[in-house]
C-alpha cells in the first residue's frame, strides 16, 4: 500500500508541468462541513490522490469542524486506497456536522493546536458559505492562535515560526446552488436528477387522473432547484424566494391552469421552493397553493414534498467530473499559495475552472439574502448571477403564452429541423425554439425526417400547444435522418420557396454541420438558401466543431456511468475481475474519456491518443499490481473506433491471456442504449437555453431585414452556436472548416483532452498535467465573457 509520503511518488518523478508545484513536506487537511451533497466524495478523492501524487501528506478531518476541534482519531492520514470505491457513493464518507464550538475562539484554539501538531497548514474545505466563512476567520486568526498556544506552552516557539500561515481553499458543496460566483455547485446536478425522476414518474399518474400536482423542492433561500426543474419539466407555474409572484397572482395562476386544461392538457404541475414568499415576504406554502386550486377550480390536487430524497442517491456524471476537476484545482491552488494569497474558492464559469476570492463570493451571497429581506427582488435575481437570471427569463417566455392580439406579427416563417442520429434533449430544444419563435411573432414550421423529409415536402406549421410535454421525451419526435442535403438541393430550395421560409434552425450532430456547410456552398447557385441559418449541436458523441458541449452527451455519459457502477459492483463481488467496456462516439473519445473520469476507470483507449502493444502491456502490469492491493477489480473503457486492429475483442483476449492466474476478464458493448432514455436535467436545460438563444439570433437577423427583401449572403448569417470555455459563441460555419478533421469527423482541437491526465493521475499513473491553464485568482466583478463572445452560463 502506498502511504501518502511514499518515496515512489517523489518530487523527482514529477512531470515537468508540475515541477514548480512539488508538495514535499506539505500537509493538507480535507474536511466536509455543513449540509452534505452528492459529489463531495469525488472531491475528497481528487484532493487526496492529487495531494499524494505531488508528494504531500493528506489528512482526513472527520465530522467537519467538530472533528478539527476534538482532534485525536478525528484527524487521520489518508492513503491512496482509503478513497477507493467512493466515487459513486452519495453524501460524504468523512462525515459532516454543525459545530458550535468552532464559532468561539476557544474552539478555534483547540483546532489550531490539533492541526499544528500534525504540521497541517493547508486546508481544503468542502461546504457552503457558512463553512467557508468559518475557514476564512480561522485563517486570519491563525498566527495569533499559534502565539497564544506557544504562550500557554502547548506548542514550542519553533512551531510558530515553521507554521506561520494557513492556506485555505474552498469548494462549494451545496445542492441548492446558492453560492455566488460559480455556475454550478457540487451536488446541484444530482439533486436535479432526483427531482426530475420524481416529476417524470408523477406526470404519468397525473395524466391518468387529470390531476394537479404541487411539488415542493428544497431551497430555503435559493430557488435554483425549483426554477431549473420547472424549466426541465415544463411546469405550469413556479414559486421562488428571489422572484415572488406579482400582486393578484392567485387569479393569474388559476386562470392559467384552467386555460391549459381547456387546451386539452390533462395535468398541471406547480413547483414550489420551500422558501417561496410573496412580495410582502410572507411564506407561500404548498398546502396554501393546494387549497387555492381546490377552492377556485375544483381540480383534484395532490401535494408531494420531496424532502431529503434530493440530497441522497448516487452523484450524477456531471457532479463527479465537476468535483474531480475542482479537487485537483484546489490542490494546485494550495501548492501555489503564499502568505499573501487570500482564501480562494474554486469554481466553474461556463466550462472553465476559475479561482475567486472567497470573501468576495461570500459577501455577494449574503447581499442576495439582504436584497430579498429588503424586498429588492430585481436586484436579488441579478446578484444570483447570469445563470439564474437567464433561466428565469427563459422560463417566463416558455411557460406563459401571451394572447395573440398582444403579439406583434413579424410575417416571417422560421423552420426547425432535426438532422443526424437522435440525441436526448433534442425535443426540449425544439419545444424551446417553437415557443420563443411564436412569442417573437414568427410562424413556426416543423420539418419532419431531416433533409430527406425536407426534400419531400414534409413541412407543417407547429403551434404552442403541439410541443407541450416534449421536454422529458427522449429521441426525436420530429424524426431525424443522417442524409445530407447535397443530393436534393434543388428540391429543398423549392420547398423553402413554396413555404416562404425566412430562416432555418438546424438541431443535430456532425451530419447537421456537414449539411450546413453544403447549404452555405450552394448559396451562389440557389438564392433560396440566402436566409439566416443557425445550428445547435445535438449528438451523444459531442464531436461538433465550435462547441464544448452537445445536447445529448450528458445523458449518454450518465448511462455509461450508471452501467460502469453496476459492473464495478459485480466485479468487486467476484474479486480479481477486469471489465472492458466499449462506448459509442465514432472517432471522438469524449464519452470514453469522460466516462472513465466519472466512473473511476483504470484506462480509457481513445482515437485521439494513439496507443500500441506496449501501452496495453503496461496497463496489464498496472492491473496486476492493483490486484495485490485491497482493490481487486479493474475497469477499462474503449471508444468504438479508437483503433482498427486493437478491437474490443483483441483487448479482451490480450488481457485474458496476460492476466491468467491473476485476474479474469469480461467485456461489455453498451451500444445504442447510450442514445436512448429520458434526457438528463442538464440536457433538458442546456437544450432549452441554447435553442432559445439561437432563436433570439434569428429574430435579430430578421428584424434588421424586414420588408427590405434582403438576401443573406455573408458568412456570419450561417453559424454554429456553441459554448467555448466561458463564452457563448456564434461562429460562421465556413470559419470552422479549418478547425475540422473531416476524415474522422472531429474538431482538430478538443478541450476535454486537457482533462485526460486527470483521469490517469487519479488512477495512479504518471502523467504530464498541464497546469498552465490552471485558474489565476480573479475578481468576482470581472466575470464577463471575452471580447468576442457573451458569457456562457451552464
């Protein structure tokens, strides 16, 4: 067993990228505090393993601050194996407790004494704003506490000199997503999974009996869970602490519910955050809403309070990857810290890990509460951040239909088409596009069965009510095909003319991208294609140039992660077993690599990183060594097209032969189950938001050209919309051509390859981890997008 200070991972063997960050002689304490959240264990695992990897000692501090105050067996050195098999476990294995003693100086004095005796001067705190504020107070008092301890004779004078300062880095673990400065906190995505599972189940029973359901979700001071789950399930009404309903909401809500029933909708869903209030700061309870609906409308109404179900269960793939990224970033931040470095919090902006001053974030979080207490609700919503504000705007647009006489007609027809293989979340994107388009005064047309259907004239008008209930449906309701437009350009141009289509929204994968390129090239020949066109990426492979994420990839990743969890369980029961799992993705290794990171795989073979027989041999040796420890199982992921000759069967036979007598092998091809299933909350939300943004772009283009008969011929009128790091970008499809490897249908540069060493390090391999991209401490106020894009909130 490799102890934390094992010489075999000494600073001399550190890759050059990490050389200036050697942790030799450093000791890091890791604790979880406050309410638990799924994904905390993934963060603890990443801190422990990254800490050991760079040569530091890492200590578990059990039971949060209480354990720090009590000391003794509550502070224990961690080993590599002590964080094995915890990635898929909810809650926190090192415990969490509310601690009264730490609020007083005497308690903090005891805590300082316990830490100094073990040489711990680096703290990694995983918790909410209360826990992080406590850590900052402790950091400020540290020197004074040590001097007092020396004065009392509890530590010697040398210790005061040697351990003169304490470094603190925070990670936010909170299912409420109530911390300013980060788009997502650890645990939020998993809590949304629990809520959406319940909502999907309730919808089927509500439909049968024509019932109204009032669902109460957690969020005493923050309505994020309520808002996003309302967006993800298309709820009829939502109540939030930050944005109370206007005076007279009772009549408005009842009118909307009865209107929906009149439109043949058989059920109503109302979502309430537990801290929901009215404009006078008086609570709005789920019972009160139920009584109102029964009294005013006589609808059969039920209340479901989700409670602690939302905190429990397995962390989602998103939370595991987020927590692993944050954990590694936290260790880097501690190693780089100096006595002058303020306490920082590691957070996520768009798809970019950043470090922010802890107290700035805490202050802003407290400002939100203050604004709510003082009934400055508009300001409270703004302070919550761009992610929250954007979600609220979109929810209002999609949930509440204005009467026809209040909508200014644009006299424009906008068509929506799905192209390529089906991806979970496509239907949410179509629903969002249709409703935003109608609200903007356009006539929306649905194209059925991809470009094939377009050429055959399968084009029909689609209305507001036609897309009701689409968010939770998997696959593609419009129908989708891989056929490209090339063969049928003449027929498609004719359909555009005959239906007077003024703009086109394409939702799909790499075929959609190729189709868009073909349409751009055909503009010279066919005037009909001189209309604004925009593509929203939707494919499980996540291989569309111009975007870090695609709709559907998160759902596929969760399918892979769930399957791997079950397989690992089976392997640990039989002992000494290695599973080889084949994932989809074409030549793109995103699913294999990120699935490996989320499931804690020993290796992931991908096309982007060529491998040979020597690599396979070293992996077998690595597993042989592993079988001699207490972790007697292995998990290998292989992307379906990673190599022509090293097939899944070949790798399975090689491992079986080489591992004879040490371990046995099993293989599993996941196949099309990765494309199916209900979309994850992330894909529903992402599809809804990105599609609404694409429609806003179309609206802006059409507004400027109204009545002029303008032809759109410039490159910037045919774009791909995507997230790149922390920006939301519209990139002309012709500019993306140079960035594409057409033979293998992947972008030439892929952001997730930078996370590849992370998977290797956490699986105990030597790897060159490029820290040049590690976040520098930046101010919270400086949180805008770069010059060429708008900020992307996940």
